């Protein structure tokens, strides 16, 4: 589960996903007000509700969770130099060491 700091980062990511990377925002009475440039008279003001933020946080979390298999595979794949060495020696020895190693990892962590 997420700790308080991670939840804060997830929340900020959700807010920025909804309003964009620039500008200022503030919470008032449970509603986020976003100003793209409060110093200009023609600035844009958006109002984002807590429900919208929670929905976006859930979307981001689901996207992150859906990539768990890829993160696990990445941790287990041999270093690139080792893979290239396997490929070379597979060619010399007419073996499938590299292919077998990669297939084993992919079988261990299948795509959902």
C-alpha cells in the first residue's frame, strides 16, 4: 500500500494530469481552482472537484498496476552485454540459450 508521501505524489500527479504542468492552483471548500496565469486579465480558471481528482488518481494507479509484469521482467532480464554474448554464442554453437532465457522470464511474468 502507498505511504502518505507516495499518496501526496500520486495526488499531485493526478492534479497536474487534469490541469496541465503550468500554472497555480489552490483548494477552497474541497474544490481546486486552477489559474494558468493569474497575473494576466485573460487567464483561464478551471475548477476541479475532489471526485475528479480521485477518479484520475484511480486511473493513474490502474495504469501503473497494469505494467507490473513489465517492471518485473525488466528486473530479471540479463544485462544487455550478457544478452549480446548469449546471442553471439547461440549463433556459434547453434543453441537457443538467449531465446530460452527470455521465454522463461516472459512465462514467469506474462502479460495480463
